[in-house]
């Protein structure tokens, strides 16, 4: 897949050196200044780029070459761009035993004490802010992201929209046009708030957030007009009610320790210190850039950035801002596009956000053992025309957006922009979506032959891994994706709906979901699944996964066809264990082949399904028990067990007006078998799966009921990060 490009572990002749205390006028061939201080290391990455280009112009570049960054802080205020002329083989690496930090922030000093809203706060003057030369929406204190003041105060507290002019709350509204107006409930919002246009409404519904700056509030009617338009109707996703929201960046709410507020017109920054913090012992950093590095090739011109490697570097402190998603909406979701409105988001995964390290038409490049922290967008992005790259062993933490994006041209677009043959392995991706809550740990869109393996992904508000990105049986690029041996947990966190630890869309032949350990998936109103094959997901093999402790079912297929679900353990779903919500034909589509209902939605065999009083299979009786049920689910040779000792059962369910799950129609295992399913399945204690500890015990497999049914023993001990020596 990739050229075996490795970095030297120690400097060699011809290498370059960079040091924050260096000088770009020096040669860069010495790791330290010479005794007479006439030569030494360079000072910046830009200086190193120029030095390498000079060597190439003089035909003195023999390669491979390593640029060694000495420990310290390298400040930048705009991205560093590498174009095809900067190609390698070149490695930019941390000097042995040292920690270089590419820092997009500046330290804020000169604090004085003041009183704000009856609270003691610090304040400092920032003239560049008042002169509209700089602004920022993030602040980091002693290595932590700190919040702007919000209302309601509690993270689990929200306001509710009273009404949306011209909209109703009946039925399915998310595909309808969004809005720039709503009616707030009496007393929730104040038209006299300071700098009202800097206050943002953050509406939460379905599977996205809508970040809507306030334009005006009518004090008589509580009618709120926002600067940006919502992409979905501002209704709640379940129940007869409008959306919930919080407001952020309210000066009058500045009161809690750790909160901050930037008064842009006056150029003043306020901060409420935590206990023990003083201006002398506290490091406060505001970002100056939103991105760090861009590999800028041109796939349609055949110009690639090749053989660059970044290893052991830390990228820290970058900001976020609202981006205009109009182009994406016009291309991908024209039903949401309004040429007169700039919208607050795209309809899923905040995929319009860039990576703070991004690449277009990059070939055989590597980002390895780097740290990306305290940033506002996605961490790393492989975009159009990226082939043969490796993203290995990095930590991506505290991101406003997601962790990783891999995406390229869609079917029918210019083939030079196709993206594939990339590896995303052994990365620790956590604590993301802090601003754009709908962001994803690893997002793969319109790409092929992608290895997403051995990653540890946790603490996101939406899905852990998402792959595919066509809805239904539409022509697609996605195929041969390996989602293997990832540890994914603490996903959703009760904020959004309709998510999965692993989430797929559309047909993707050759895709394998194998050996993953997924647990603790929490939804807001509905849809917290471990493995979720949505909207036409087809031709996917799902095997040897351990999935448990989900608010909804560990496995859910919306509609799709000819998926194989075998040799997994699914346990302790809050709303049952396995569900199908549409037959294989799914929605009406011109691309659905005639006779599509003759295809099975999925084959479900040799799985262990464990429950605690919840049904095993969940779905409408008409879908699962009619004469065609065997064509929807081909289920047999499974091991079923209720830890309470009851006979496993099946049922239908739905949500009431308050988004509570209610059972509507139980049916027995015998009725399920009469439909043609699970006639050879066994009701017995698994033994192989330890219910109390949620672990797999391979020593108990031989002779167990699972063994007798033909299951293959597996464990997920290797899921997640591997030690460095096992990564290549």
C-alpha cells in the first residue's frame, strides 16, 4: 500500500536542525550554535522549507533527509503550506528525547482584577481585538479548554423553543427547509444582553447541533431572528415539541470559575479564575490560527505532494469559526440548500470542517506519533486525490470538531480526485466534538481501500467511526473498508440522537467490520446503537465484534441488503438486542432493482445474544413475522440467553411524546421460529461470555453451547492501540 518510509532515529550527515532560538539566516546544519555564533540551527519550519528548496535548485538534494526540531515552542499565526516542490523523501521529526510544539496561540498577560456581575474576575486589554485585527472563540488555561458563559448554566440543562413561525411539530420535518426565526419562552432570552450579536443559540436536535448567532430579539413577542439559518426545521426529533437549545457567550452569565468572555467592541478579555489561580501561576493562551499544516497538491493537474513524514511533533492551540457550508449543501443536499441563506451546519457529521493538518493529493506521506490537541476543527484530513498515506500512532484530543477525515471524489466525478489506499491505525482519538458536537472520531466519505484499525476512540457526542456516504442504493465509490480491532466507547453521551459506535451508509462491497470492542453508547432521544448499518448499507461483513451496554440495540439495520452478521456477541441493549426497521427495498428509488425484496436484509448466524429482560429481536410484527420474514432476516444457529432465566422473546417498540421507549407488541420465541428464523438456535447460558464482567473467556469455549453451534472463539484483547513495535 505504501512505500516503507522510515525516519532515522538519530541525526545523519546532511540533515537539518531547527530550534526556537535559532536563526533562519544560518545554514541549519548544526544542532546548536557554533562557538562563534555565526552558524547553527534554523528558527522555523518555513526556514527549513526554504533551505531544502535551495538545495534542490542547486541539485544538492540527494535525500532522504530529516529536519530535526529541537524542543521548545514554535509559534505560528497561519498554516504552513507544503506544495509539490516541497516533496521528499523528507521527515520532519522531534529531535531525540525532546518535545517540539507547533503552537498556534499567544500567551495573554497584563491582567488586573475587576468585578463582573458581582464576581471577582481578571481583565486585560487587547487593542488588536478592538481594532478588528484579531478575534478568537477559544481560550486555553493551563492546558485545558475553558468555556464561554452559557445559559442555562448546567451542561445538562436546556431551554426549549416555544414556537417556530410557519412550522409544525407533527410528523417528519427534518428534510424540510430550515429557518432563521423562532419564538423563545418568556424570560429565557434578554434583548438587552451586551453585544447581543455575539451571543449564539446552539440548537440540538436529530443528530446535529445548529450554532446560530443572534441578530435580534423582539422584546414584545420574544421572536428571535438569527444571523445564520438552521439546516433542519427547529423541531425535536421525537415527540410533539420544538427543539431544545442553550445560549453561549452571554456576558451577563459570566460568573463561574473557569469561564471567560471576549468583549470585542471594547477589546477586553475577562476571565473568572479558579481557586488557587493567580496571574503569576496561570498560563492563559488564545489562538491566532485555525490550522497548522496543509499539503497542497493538485490532483487534476497531476501534481502531488509526496514522501513527506511528520513524526513526534505536537500541534497545539488552534481556533474555530463558523464556515459557510453552502457549496456542500448545493452539491450533496440540494433539498436543504437556500441560495439566500448561509446555514449553520451541514446535515450530518460536520463534515465541512477542515483538518488542522490537511492534505490534498498527498501520496505516500506519513503522520506518526504526533499529538494534536486543543484545536477547533477536525484533527487530520486526507482529502481529494490522497493515496498511499499512513496516519499511525497519533493522539488527537480536545478538538472542537472530530478526529480524522478521509474523503475524495464521489462516483461520476473526476477520477484524479479519488481517494484510497490509506491507513488510519493505532490512533488515540478522544474528547472531541467540543464545539461542533455532531463531529465524528473517524469519518470516511467516498473512499476505497481504507484501513481503520486498532484505534482507541472515546468521549464523542456522535458516532465513533462513520463510513460510506451515499443514501440508499446510489452509485458509490466506497468499498473495501477495514474497520477492525478498534476500541470504541463512551459515544453519544446523551446529547444527540441516531448514532452508532460504528455507522455505515450505502453500498460498500468488501467492507469488513471485525474484532471491534464497542460499549457505552448513550443517545438523547433515540438511536444509541453499537453497530448501525443505515440507509442502504449493503454487502458488509460484520464478525467477531463484542458490543454491549447501549441505550438502544447493539445491532441495528435500517435498510440494506445482503449483509452478513456472524460470530459476534451482542449484549445488554436498553431497547432490545437486534433490530431491523425497513425491508431490503427501503425507500422508493429509481435505482432499486426490480425484485429487490427478494434479497435478504442480512444473514444473522452463529452469534451470541445476551439480554436482561429486554427482547432479542425488535421490529414491527408485519416486518419480522409475515410470510416474507425469512427474506428480511435469515437468522439461525445463534445462542440466545436471558440472564434473568426467562425465555428470550421478541417485540415491537416505539417512542412516546416524551421520547420514552415503550413496548407495543410482544411475540414469543416460538412465533419467531414459526416465521422461519432461529429454528436451530439454542437457549443456553453462553459460558464463553462473562455477563457480569462483559468479557470473553476463550478458555471456557471448548465444549460450551457456542462451540457446539459452530461459533469460532475470538477475543477483543487486541482491540485498540498496539505497542509501537507491532504497528507496522
